[in-house]
């Protein structure tokens, strides 16, 4: 199980004890480690321990791929296999803390049948680039694949999130000549959530930890985290995976190394080679998570390759770029950029998740990803924006008793950032001196996906833990009880002071702890504004006529101008013949 929350802030205002205690509740639960990673890149002391599962026995054999051999029963949860090895595999299945989806999240996946027929379905293009051997089938793959096949709602949520990014990740894989299956890796790493964050400090849809991110050129500072940047993290992930493939000569081993680290994989290979055993992935003894990780990836790829064979459907994703890149020529407030673009700041953050704060990094990257449908002159509008409107600054006169830390805390800045803004060489402040303070131009609500906002929401959720009790019955296992109550086996064990493989006694009482963050994983429509819920209204296509304005169209259909802009990713400029999507009340 992975917990997703924003990285710990170094801002003074977030170091209050209540927030720290709330976050500690999340961090204390042991979870599966995240992918990759540099502290294990060449093997850490922990990685030298014996693997936690036995090697595959004779019953785990590879055979030709046969969907009919694994029928899906949607009314029954995946049954644990007889061997402990499969219990461990199930323990490593994904259990992701997800952010609820709103109507705005649905927008990229809303298009007409005509648009789909013209542009094509991206899943088809993805399949055309498959290069890995997906004909291999065994129990380890089947149990992982079945988990996904029984969760159509999860597949739907992933497709909705991926609609913004999948075209880019597929295109980049094609450019590099690597298997397009690798564009599915964020599905199992993060559910294609660029704001995903794990207890192991892995961030972004590719789940880089800080050290590995730095090795692959992912800049990380107070303003910006390249591990969440869609373009930069995709580049780094494909470079990392390609280097692992070149080292091991196998994509399965490359994926295992992405999860456990190449040092752990190399040691497993060396052990088998010394014993005269095969050194392919299926023959190696690796940590439990990695033993499940590669089968999970292959199971997902098989589902995408033949969804109908497993009784699932994939929500169509338009085979068309969802975003394009524009240059900003310097720092800019994200609320100001969103206002010029005529889109919400949430949409801008979703395309630019690397920016931690209310503005872009003053030291770059000086670019923004914006919806591809925006007018081409949007970049010129940004370039012409006067400096005071790009980033609002005010002056502060230092008073007696002021310290750099106190002033930074007052204005919600990191002390190092306040020092940088004013070119200070020390923390000393002279009474009467003037400090330049960069401030957001809009209210906090305008920066809903900024680091501070995400951190505050996660802290609130962490403090709403619900506790119940369960009495162990005959035939129960830790994994079965965890699945029944929709928690991870790791968190269940931690709540009761147990190890993952601790035996249970009939009549034993277990504490079940659930965070409010995970109680509901479903698609919901935002109801904050009247008439703003796409899911409860009729979708129509409107063709702009001569003399039309956004104002006149909004009056005609009783919707707001801002809604029209948000639904269509457009600015204030519309042209005759242009097609607009509108959600109007059904009578």
C-alpha cells in the first residue's frame, strides 16, 4: 500500500506540532517501498538480506498465454493461492490512496464519437508499439492481472487521469524506440497521478526518490520539483529504464531493477549463476514486492492488449496531444497565467505539477504546459504581461525584534528563499532596512494544488482515522482480513504490533484503522457551483456564429463565461465556425 501526500515542507508555518503528528500517523504504517531507487542503486545493506519469499516452485511454470484459463468472477475477490508465496504476492498488490475525481478531471476524456473516429483511440496506438513478450502466463501474473480485471472502476479512474499525459508518454517511448508498454508503468506506480507521493519520499507519476531524481537531472527546490514535472520525469524514467535494459539485456530484469535497484538484481543473478541456475527474472529470488511488481506490470499490459478477453473495457483516450509547451521568459504567478488562458488554476497545476508554490520557479524552467486547444497567441499574451502583473511584490520595513525566520514565517516563505530574494549574505536584518517580498496575487483558494494546500488537506485527512475491531475466525489470514476491510496488510499489522507473516489465533481481536483519506475512492462531481456539474447535465456541441461572444452564448444557455472557458480550454477569443462543448440543464 502506498500513501500519497505532499512532501514535507520546510516552510516554518507548516512545522506546527499538530500537522506533524497527523502526518506521522501516515508515515508510521509500513508500506511497500517505491520504485527504483538511489539509496539502493548499487545495493544497500538492507537489500543484502535474504529475499522475503521462496523461489518459484515447480507449480509456477510459464506457458502460452491463455485468457480462457483464468476466468473472471466479478462477485468474488481474488482468492489467495495455496502457497505462502502467493499470499506475499497479494500483499504487494496496489492499494492506492487516491484523490477524488471531479467534473473538471473528466474534461480531457469528454469528446464526441466523431472526434474519436477522426483522431483515433490512443489505446490502439499504444498496442501497436508493444515489443515485450506478453505470451508468458503463470500464476504470479494471473493473480496480479485478476486484481485489475475485477476493478473496472479503478481502470476507469486511471484512464481519466491518463487522458492528460498518456499521449506524451506514448509518443516519447516511440521516439526512443523502446516498448510502448513502458508508458503503462505509471499505472502501477501512481495510477497516473503526478501528485502521488510515497512514504519512501518517491514523488510523481514515475515515483522518483530525491537521490535518483538528482542523478537523472531532476531539479528539486522550494519552488519546483522535477520529479513531478510531466516532461522531465518522463525523460528521466525512460533514460533510467533504457540504461537498466542495456545492463541486463531484458526488460523484465530492467523493471525489477527499477523497483528493487540494480544492485539487488545483480546479486540475485550472481547467486543463481554460482549455483548453476537460470538467471532470467522468473528464476531469481528477489524481495517480495519485486516478485509481484514485474508480474503486475505484465498483467496490466495483457489487459490493455486484450481487454475484452478479461471482461474489462478501457475508456477511450483521444490520440491527440492534450497539451503544448509555451515559454514564459521568466517567473509568473500561476493564477495570473490561468486568468489569461481562461482556464482554472487547478487545470494549470495538473499540467504543471512540478511547480510547488503559487508561481513558477524564478530560476526556471521558464515554460508552462497549457491545453493544446488554447489560441496560439496565448504565449504572446504572457510575454507582454508587465512585470508587476507577472509576480506581485511588496516592500517590508524591518522592525526592532524582527528576525529572518520570523519575517519568512509571517509571509509564508522559506528563510532561504527570503534571503535569496533580497540578496542577503547572512540572516541578520538591519532595523529600518527594506525587504522585497513576493506574494501571490490571488487568495489561497486559487492555488488549490500548491504544496501548502495539498499538505494541509492531507494533514486533515490523517487526523480523521476511524477505528473498529475484528475478531479472528477459523480460516482467516492477515491478508484476507485486510482485503475485507479495504486496508493494506502492512497497515493492519502495524496497528496491531504484528509482523506481516505473524500467525493469527482464533478469537484474537484486531484493531482496524482507516484514514478518512481512503474511505471513498470514487468519481464524484463537484457541486460547489450551481450548474457546474457536468455529470448531471446534457452535453451539447455549439458552433460559433458571426456576432457571437462568450457573453451572448453564456446568456443563451444560462451558463457562466468561466464555465465555457473551462469546458473548452479557451480564452476570451472565439471565431465563427469554432466548435464549443457546453453542459446545459436537462429538462
